[in-house]
C-alpha cells in the first residue's frame, strides 16, 4: 500500500514542544500517592487514632501499644502494594502494543505516547486507534466503535472519513493521519472515562466489605453506649475509657482487608514474574472460580502459525491457474491476517490492481476483490456459497476430518458485502494449524481441576474437533456447525450438549458464554482477535494474548505477555491459593470481632468492668491471628473453591466466639464471687482463656496439619505462655502461678477442646447447615 510522506524529526519536535503529543495508556495500578492515601485514610485508622488520643488522656501509655499493630499493618499494605505496582508497571510496558508510524526517515514502531499530531499511522485489522484521525488511504475498512457508542455493528469507512480514538479496525487496513491527540482526542474529552466493560467483581472482597459496613454502623454507637454505662456503674473515667477502647479495638478485624488486598497484590506480582499481566486484581479470584473455559482455537490451542499445505483445483481449472488467481486475489485484497500471510509467503504476486475491495470480516468469513480479471473471493465454502454441492461438501468434509482448515477461491458475478451474485468455485485451499507446545499437558491439568473445556471457533467444526482431539480435550466428538442453525437458537440446549462449536460468529460466541452463565457456571474466555471481543467482554474472566489485537487486550482481565497459554496454570493456582487461604484464616479475624461485639452488649448491663484493657488484646491479636494468618495465607492450596465464604468462616468463628463469651462470663460471675478474684485477676484469666480458645481455633484452621503448621501452632502457644511468665507486668497481667487461681482456671483450660467441639457440633453442623451463607 503506497504511503504519503511522514513528518520530519524537526516537525515532530515542534509538535512535542507545543504540547501536541499523545498521552500514554492509562496505568493499571494506582499512583504512589493514591496507595498512601487509601491505606492511611481509612475509617478504622481514624477510630484507632481517636481511641489512641483518649488512652493518652488516661496516662496509661503502654495501652497505646495497639496503635503499633495498626501502624505495622498499614506499613505492610503500603510496602506490598508499591512492590507489586512496580512489577506490574514493568510488565504493562512489555505488553503494550506499538503502532506503525510513517515518518520522513522511514516507518517506525512507536508506543502511543510517542505519536504526535499529523503523524501517519498504518492501521491494521485488530488495531485500536489511540488518536482521532482522518483516513488518507484505504481499500475499504470496517470500524467497531462499540466502546464509544455501545453499538457492536461494524461501520464501513473509506478514504476521507474520520475515525475516533477508542474504536478499532474489524477488517482491512488504512493510513490514518492523527488530527487530535492527547487531551484533545475524543476519548479524553468525553465526560466520563470510557470503560470497555464492567469491573471485575470479587465475591471475597464483597463479602468482607459487607462485614466492614455492618461494623462501621455498629462500632461507634455501641462503644458510646458502653462508655456511658461504665460511668453510670461508678467506674472511673480512666477505667471507662480503657474498657471501651478495648471493646472497640476488639470489634475491628485488624488485617482482614489488608491480608486480602496484600495477598491479591502479591499474587499479581508473582504472576508478572510468570509473564502474565493482571489488569484487575479481583480477576485472580475470578479465574479461580471458573468451571467452564472457552477456548478460541487459533492462538490458544494452536500457535497461530499457519502454512499452506495444498491447493486442490476445481471446476476444470489447472493448478497453475488457480495458484495465480489466489496469489493475485490475496495480494489485491491486502489483508494482513495469518491466513493472508501464509498465502502471500507461498504464492506469487501478479500485481493485480483492485477497483473494489471487501475486506475480511469475522461475520462474513470471506474477503473479496474486483480486479480487471474479474471478481474473486477467498473464504469458508459454507459462507461463500449459498449451497455447497454434495460432491464438493464430501471432499471438504474429508479434508476437514484430516485436520485441515479448508478455504475456497471462487469467482463471482457481484462484489458486495451482502451479495456475491452467481458463485463459481475454482479451487480449495488447505491450511494447516500447529498445535501449541505443552497444550496437551495444560488442558489435561485444567480438566483434572474440574474445569470443563469448550472450543469455540470460526473454523469448520470437523477441523476444530480434529485439533481438539490432538490437544486431548474431552468429548471432542460432540461438535456442531453453528452456521447450520437458523431462526431462534436454543443456546441453553447447545451448551449442555456440545463441546466443539464451529463456524461461530462473534455474536454467537457471546450468546454461548451467556448460556453457560445462565446455567450457573463461571466462564473464562480466551481470544486474541477482534472476533473474540464480544465474548471476552461477556465472560466472567477474559484472557488475551499479547500477540493478539490491541482491541482484545484492552478489555481482557489477563494478558499473556509471551502469548503462552501454559502460564494460565499459574493464574489458576494463585487464585485458588489466595481465595482458599483467605476463607480459611478469615475466621480467626472474626472471632475477636464477634466476641467483642457480644461482650460489649452484655457488659452494658453488668456492674463489673469490661474484662480487657487495650494492651491485653495485643498478644491475642498478634499470636493467634496476625502472625499465623500471614504464614497460612502463603500455603499452597489448589482445591476447587467452594463459593461458601461465610459458611466456612462461621463454622469456626461462631463456636469460638461463643466459647470465649461463655468462659468470660464464668470467670466474671463465678471467679469474682466464689473465688473472690479482683478485676486484675479476672482480666488475666480472661486473656488466658480467650487466647487458649483462639489457639484451638488456629489448630482447626490449620488442618490438615503438617510439620510446618504444627510447629507454627506450638510456637504461637509457647510465645503466648511466655507472655504470662516473663512479660505479665508489661501487659497488665497477674502471675498465674497462684494455687487459688490455678484451682479455678486449670479445669477451664482442660475443658476448652471438648467444649469447643460440642459447640461446633451444635452451631456449625445444625444451625449453619440450614443457612445458605454466600
């Protein structure tokens, strides 16, 4: 395609100096400033600061230690997110597409932020426009502006027409002059940021955020009422402040949101090392929940590399004559897809001059050209011909069964997108696909993980089924030709019955994904071309290859930088590890929240002081929750996700909280009355029994036990015991080597495990089994 003269280096610099340069692609990560702001300015941090100021009034400075836990949690969150940001930003740069720009010095490859006004961009099928422009040269293109207009119908454009940033080429190629760049481009002057799809939804974060919202409503009013009740029951103002502070600190699930966010951020960083770019952190969780994986054949099962295998003359044509026509047609059309490249590299170009071009379209599945020699089309026989003759159909089916992609070259009496007139087949073109290396092992792993594999392709279903068979995909023989269906299609029945879907149009791909979703499945979709965009957008999780079109990458949740689908094994495992481990350890955070809320309500109506001081909660928080959860969150855990977050959490958290409340009431009512224990002694025993219950819960959360996890539990129990032996005064604890106290607390300690087990049997298996927690 002839291209006009481009800008000189001096002209480029003039435009840069005057601010007429394009902007870089939006960052996938938050800025450093935003990371600090969002981690520091939280509701719970504000509560902690207010409580810290109140404790400062009492003069009990050691009770400010709880602020240290909050500071460490915040610092860890900031550090890990910045660390992940740097890795992801580095990977984003590698995955960004470059644009072919004609300059006076020659054609160069540039990132979008290096494009200036009046640059000449050579746009190909699948490219997304980074600037507004004017088409200078084209043989005919179709543009999808759905990301701007919401309409997915391609719009035909020709020389002299305008194109806007954010749209992408569905077919053909063109030379476009940049007319508006940067802030002046259409996509940047819109009132809101253009979104390619809905943000990825996280069930895990949504559930945790619901808990946080409830606590936000409860914590301040409940703390206020507790404080007033302490004063009315003749507690000193210092005692009332310390007791209320301890209660409110206990209600805050310190680290739960942090642990979830950090775990996802660390996973994104780990995946970046495996050459997988995560566009949204919740997508890691989303893929972990997937149970149906839609595979695009080209670029996923196959490498995308095509080669011409054979040309079969038809209609009494000679082989040399058919080769000449194919070479002339494909070069005159000017397509640059893999099929066109395979034919161009194998056939001679007779330099035919086109008078009209109909570029390739995924919906039409053919491309055509009018030249002096006649009208010719290349495409799928089923779409080129209204009705395929029986003898030709039989031969096509035979080649397809051997694994070939079968195209035809035909002469027509008309050359319109919706009318070819009379069509005469001149020959068949046999193209071979190359199966990706390690494809068989990758697909076997997914199938062993209860992920159903479905192949959705625009090619002949028999060809696709043959390739699926070679790739080891189960039920590959259950195939259907989607082009044979007419009228209202029952997609729900199709997805329940078939595994391989051939001759699928982009709209049909989207409808298949929706049908699986209606059936209750979580669907991931792979793709690399513009024909995959609708399905990628509809799927719960979209996966694009970096070698694919910019349009596909712009809406995908994951971009495989090396275009290697094997890397998805790491994503699946990372997602399952994060979700399973967070579900497992979240109960440890919520135990403290639940018993703190319950005790706050109970002690509003009691004369005795709240059983804890702020500093006494520190060893419980750090040794039974903080340290263990960060260790357990790193454990490998690749089981399929249950999807019952709250139920799994409550099976341990509810019984543990009930046990804590029960023991504290026994200590307060029996120990204080029958054994004449003072407040310091009862609060010491409350810490001891609460910590012991939480250690039992930790033991249950850590199951199945191995040496590492058993050592972790024993180490935490040992450190907890050392607190009482050597650091009692620091944490306002009485010595426990007192026979009067021992007579009381030793039987209680001995009863913890059987009592916990009994409560769990009643609450966990009878009550919670009847509730569908989601």
